[in-house]
């Protein structure tokens, strides 16, 4: 598994945007896999650092600040601290977690831009952009709303329509309005500096399409698609009052575009951590750079940032960019604006001591090759059926048996039987199997192998049954317990990248220091006479139904709140002549009988006392009412519609109902009792 080409590894993680907390989508996509990879390399004794930080510039932050009546700095200070504390709480082991509002970053980004400018790597272009005359400011994309020209969505933003997903320019919108004042903006000319990405397209094509065919298919494919469509110049500056000022004459009131500014944060944060040796990690050919990102950042990290590094000169390009797809929540896309997420800070408060459970579930469901789904039922099942019933069960049984039969001391190993040799032979391969999967960025498969190691231990105990053998042969029991303890000690090493909190707890119970990776698979980790704890704790505890129901109830409340918040009445229909309306015979009837229509989930058959001969009406309200709820109820119906046969039943009219914000149908009726057949005027 050794890669002698590289002396050191630099791991970078996408910078979370400091306008809100971190959620499980961020964790599954970037931070948990990056932490697994980094912890693994550390356990192998390799020179590796993991760099992180908050992305604190850009329009969404100014919008949030404006809504709250505070400064952008107030917003980023709040969320940078929250994000950093939450990451630490989950055991994401950054060597440095800094921010793009730091003085080190301002200097680094300024110098980077100035170097490219002095080398003539930018082009100047004057374009027309939207301007709010009342607010006296240029309108960034997110400050403009209007109608999407593709799908007709009236609430599209100037950079993207969230309904159809199409990327837009603010000037593409139909009937654009300023999100600040609501006024119609005007077009004005403004000058900006652009990165000519087309200049670097041949080099990028060679570097990626020819040099990195081993990259994940989603990364390679997205890069190829962009390159095949050909790259275009991209603005590196924008008109905004929040960000790093453009450091050249004539650029007053302009800042570096956040897409240009943010990735330089990897460099500035490394300089903050290692002010004297940072260049070894960015400029030395024997350094391996790995960028962990989500799929929405592939273009920036695989095409744009590398083009920036090429233009600057002297920097190494990433060796791999293992981008993940998206994680959904209960079958729906995670949305920060709709609060449809599991927030890390809230999880840590709701499930104290269960950091490993979230790490485990997010790794087991990692969206490595396609979008995947997080559900609370799966969370509970994986904890109870895998962490508790497999891993925790084996550890507990081994330590309890050690104390029961040998006073907590590691016994000596006697003559080996075939069952012992088979277990030891299988044990020997786990370090290589798990490690090779991690090095190939297949973290789901690596986690499966970790659990297979625990299953090996459980199977070995089940096959050897030391509790039965103890009645006749304690020498044999000693061999079984010795081998079980060696497997347990190997688990303590193998768990470290994935389940660091459980690994710490297990090492404490085994009374050992943190082992190196080569301990995984060895059968001599605990010497004869080595004492383990005499009071084994439960490694992982069950997640109870009530805890899961509380989380599901929270999501249901959020869903209903979103429905109400987003609901708008349907537009008024076109006017109709009063004489046409008057032709409708609207009446009140009393339901005398009601039943479900066979083989029709939506239909109810209602018998109506209409004051005349009575009638039958079939209505599509079965999902909202039980038949017995409607019996005796008075409701309004249209009496003079032509009869219509539905599922073999002749329906003589139509029940009137109102559609609520959540799509629920509620029958309409009089507020007081009237005689059946009364007309509705």
C-alpha cells in the first residue's frame, strides 16, 4: 500500500459557507470521508495535514445580514464559530480550521490576484449589468428575482431557477426586480477582470482527460462535459461592498469574486498553520494534494482553481478530487432555505455521545457514485443491528469472558486447531483489505470490511463456544480468548479512521495506547498477562424508538411549515358571464350512507338525501375522509351535471370541496343545519 512517490499529503476540504450551520449533506459529501482518509494516513505514520476553513465572502452572506439588520461580519463570526465547534464535536480532525476573513487570507488572495494581473493573465471587459437606482448599488445575481425564461417560474433568482435547476444570468430573467427595493433595475455599464479559461483548456484537457483517467466517473465525466463544450472567460471581480478589495487602480468599489477568493483559502490556511514550511505542501513535486468536495464544486476544483494555479506558476495540482454526489433526507433534497436538513449542532445536542453513530451511518450511505438517502429508520437500524449487535456485541463478549475465566488478564495460547488457524489466516488480511479501499477512496467498502472483521470475531466465538468448553478444557478456552482479544485489539486500530470515539473507548478498556495501522491483522498485540478492564462498558448503546419518532415528528412539522409558507392561492380564473354561472344548480344534501369504491383508493360512494328522490355521487375524497365521518354530514353539491359512470357506479353530481395548502380536500357545507335540497344562492 505504500506510495513512495510522495513524501507528504495535503488534504483540503471544501470551505463551508458561513451563513448557516453544517448539515449531514456537507458531512457525507466532504468532511467525514476526508477525516477517514486523513486519520488513516496518520495511523500509518505518514506526513499528512488536513486543511479546512469557512468561506465568508459572497452575496448570500450580505443578504442574510440585511434581513437580520446586522453586518456581514456579525453573520460570519456567528457561523464560523458554530461550524468549527460542531466539526470538533464530531471528531473532524483538522490540523487548522481558519477563515477567509483572516488577515493572512486577505494578504494571500491579494498577492495571488496581483501576480496574475502583473503577468497579464486577465482580460478587461465592459459589460452591462443590473443596477438598483433607489438602493444606489449594483445587483449581484442573488439580488435579482424574476420569471425564469425556461419554465416560467415567477420566483427565479438571477443565478439559477430553483424550480427547473437551469443556470441563469440576471439579465436572462423576464420582468426582473431588485430583491432590495422591489424596483425594476436598470442596465448600466461596468468594467471587470476576467480569467480566460479558454487559454488553459488544452492544458486542462491533457492533465485531466489523459492524465487522470483513474478519477471517479462522476468527476471525470463532468470535467469532460465542460471541456467538450469549451471553456469561456469568467469574471474574477464583481461590484460589491463585502469581500477582498480588488488591489489595482481603477477598481474602487469592486471585490474579488468569491469563486476566485475562496479556493485560495486552502493556501492561506496552510500558511497560517505552517508559516515557515507551507510551500513544501503546495509547491514540492513529492507532495500529494487531495481535494475533498461535493459534486457542486467539481468545476471549481477541477477546472477553474487548477487554471488559476497554472497561470500563477509554481504550484502543484491535485492528485485526486474524490467528489461525492448528494445526500437526500427522507427522500427529499436537503434544503437549507426550507430547513429541510439534519443540522450537526442539533444532532450533537439531541444524541450526546453518539458521534460515531452519525459517522457510521453517513459512511455506510455515502453518496460515492450516486445520490443516496438518509432516513431516521435506517439510522436506528444500522446502529442497533450493526454497531450494537455486531461490533459492540463481540467486544463485550470478549472482555466479559476474559474477566470471567482469566481475571482480566490475557491468557496464553495453546495448540491451535483448524478453526483457530482459519480465523488467524482471515484476520491477517484485514489491514491490507481495509487500507486499500481507503486509499482508493472507497470508504463504504472499507467500512464493510471493518464490520466483517467484527463479524469474524463473532463467528469465531460462536464456532468455538468457550462457555461450553470451559466445563472440560480451560487450556482450550485460553487459546480462544487469546485469539478473540487479538481480534479486539485489531479492531481498536481499524476503528480509528471511522469510529474514533469508540476506538478511544475500546483502547481504554483494553488498556493500550493508540496502535499504528499495521496492528490491524496482527495476532500478537496483547502480550500474555496483559490486563484489560475489569468493568467492561457497553461500546455502543441502542437508539430507542422514542428518539427516532421525535426526529421524524420534527421533520413533519418542518414540512407542514414549508407548505404553509410556500402556499399561494391559485390565480383568479378568467371572468365568466353571470348567466353562465346562474345555470349551475348548487344545493345542500345530507349524507345518509357512504362507502369506499372497490379497487379505487381515491373514491367514495355517497348516498345523498337531496329532498327529492335521493341520489348517488362518487367523489375523489377517500384519502381525506373515512366513510363514517361523512354520514349525517350536510354538504354542497352541483345537482345538474350530466350523470357520469365511475367504476361501474352512476354518479349524479359533484361534491364541492376546498383544497388546503397541503393538497388536502375539505368538503364544503353550510355552517348551520338546513333542509336537504336547499338551494345555494
